[in-house]
């Protein structure tokens, strides 16, 4: 009986563990060649502001008096740059949001199994590809990208995790801490020759992680004065930092600014799920290589936001969150993060058609590389006669599309290149998911068959022991009756 019980427990444990093997597997592959566009990039440096937990509507809408809560950012939308909504995916948490933004892929579910610690899986990022990255903000976010980076070129400055309480009374202090430290850093750099030359290099990134809005949202909800006031504070801070950068670099026009958030927040102050208040985040970009505002008379969107925000006449360019990673890398001319599945939003670029076409081509090759590695891996572990390749993207098809795209570039048919590369990217992404879920059906069927087998075995065993019992009982009754009869006869 004990053996049977142990066996049953073991079988259930194996079935439970199979869930992790079938569903919680990392989609990331390794061994791709880095890809970058062979043309001079528009920017030498990039400044990324992430206002943690900032909803798109909270930034874009006007208050009851018709004034913007973030006048500086609003002015950028109208006079300097491009804007839109960045659509995030579930789970709408800080870590996956930042990974999508900076590494270009949607957080791997295998991270869940490993407890969402720093880098449960190795991945490449914009910071890793940059020459140097300096980052300021929360100790929960910054180390994630610094530890994954090869070499010592990603620098982090964060407040002590235990001292995060200094923002308990007024969470905007978490943001002013960042702004003040960035200013001090540049002040210090003027008297430090080696730092001064580093920040004058090209392909560098400055990352400002602003946690105040998220903290205020959790504590007081997004409809509160605190949350809204924090947005104003961030707007003021961004304005100061931008003017400091322009001053420091002598208005050389070689800085790109990106302002966005990792996820939004529900009306009751939470995030993690897929409600639009959590998944819609703002994206405002300006500076080197970014398109100036485009006035339009009409725009087609399924929602009524443009009217609500009174931005009907400024072209809105929506992206998926992971698309921001290739946008940033192409602006400073570093390779696209190796595991990025983002599609370069070319409409944001103020550059030649050749640059856009070449960048799209790089993007397509970079995603195709992942597809090829994934296919090879699957092929290696599958018996040759059982292997069914992804039919929509055979070797010859890949070759033909790439050759065609190259010839279009040669003949300066740039629009055709962009659409052809987009087609290739969509096929490669489909193929990636095909190989990622390749064994899922087979394993699923096996688990079901195994489970049904176990249930049948266990039921049979129970029925058998039960019928033995009945047999045993009836035998006993017979014996007793016999005894009674004998006694009566005596
Ligand atoms: Zn967050
Ligand atoms: Zn939060």
C-alpha cells in the first residue's frame, strides 16, 4: 500500500513538473551575429527617461481648466518631436516592461519559474551594446541591466534600497534625487578629465528611471493630487535635464531624447494585468534623428483619445513596447539587441530613405538570425524523419527575399524594401513561435495519455482489491452458515 501511495505521489509530481517543461521554457536563443546598419547614425548620445507607472492618458489629457499637467512634454509634441502610445504586454510589471524597452523582447515566462531575480536568463540589451551607459534610479531596476552586460561599461547610481523610505512621505523625492544626481554628475565631469572624455564619446546612453509616479499611484491612486502633481514635477525635471544637456554639449544637435513608461496603472492603484489603463503608456521622442511634428487633418483610430486629449491634428504614431529598443539602437548606431523581436518604427525617423531601408534590412536580418538558430536547435534534438520544418519560410524563400531587398536598395526602391523586410520579419517571428511551441502538442498528448493510463491502473487496482473483499466476505458468510447447519444437525 505504501509503495502504491509513493508511486502515485511521484507520478503526480512528474505531471506537475511537466507544466514547466512544456510551457515555461525560455524563448531566447544564443549564438547570433550582432547586426547594425552600415550608415552614420543621426545621434551621438541618447537620453532615456522612464516614468515608472505613468499612464498614457494621465500625461496627455488636459485638466479641468484646459491646461496640461506636463506643459514641457506637450510643447515637444506640438513643436519638436513625434509621439504616440506604446502598447505594453502582460504582465504589466516593472521588470518585463523595462526588458521590453531596453532589450526588445517580452519577458520570458521562464523568469517566473526562477523567481524574477536579476537575469535568470542571459540577454543582450541596448545598454550592453552601447559604448557606455550611465543610469540613475531604483536599485530594483538598474542592476538587472548592469549585471547582464559584458565588461564594465554600464554604470548605475541608485539610492540605498533600505533608504527607499526617504520617499515614503513624499515620493516625488525619488525623482528629484535622480535629477539632482544627474546634474551633479555633469558638474563633476567638468573637473574630471577621464569622465569628461567618456561622456563626449559617441554611442552612449543616459538612463533616468523615475519611480515617484508609480509609488504615488500605489499609495494614493492615479486620480489623486499626489499622482498628478508628481507628473508636473517630472515634467519640470525633464525640462531642466534637457536644457542642461543642450548646454553641456553646446547645442550640437546630436542628442536624442526618449520619454516613456514601463506600464500604466489601474484606477485603484495596481498594475500587472491587461486593462488598457495598465497597457497603454506614453511615448514622446525628440532630438537627433527624430521626425518633427506632423500636422494632419484627420486620423483613424478605434479609440476616442485624440479628441479627449485635443491632439487630433498631431500625427499619433503607436508602437509596441519592444519596438522602442530597435528605435533607440538605430538612432545611436549600435547593433540591435540580439534577442530583440521589436520592429523598427520607421515613421519616427527623420532620416534619408536609404537609412530607413538599410535599418529595416538590418532589423529583418537580425530577427531572421534568431529564427535560423532556433530551427537548427530544434533540428538537432529531433529525429530526422520526424522533423517538420516551418514551411512558410524555407531556406530558398529567405534567400530570395533578402536578394530581392538588396536589389531594391540598389535600385533605390526604398518603400518596397521596407515593406518586404516587414514581411520577412513577420514570417520569421511566426517561425520563431512555431519552433518554440514545436513539441508542445506532442508533449501534451503524452502527458494526457500517461495520466489516463495512471487513472485506469489506479481504478483497476481499487476495483480488484474491492472485489477480493466481497469475495472474502461471502466466503466467511458461507463458512458461518455451514457451521450453524452443523450445530443444528448435532
Ligand atoms: Zn514599474
Ligand atoms: Zn508599481
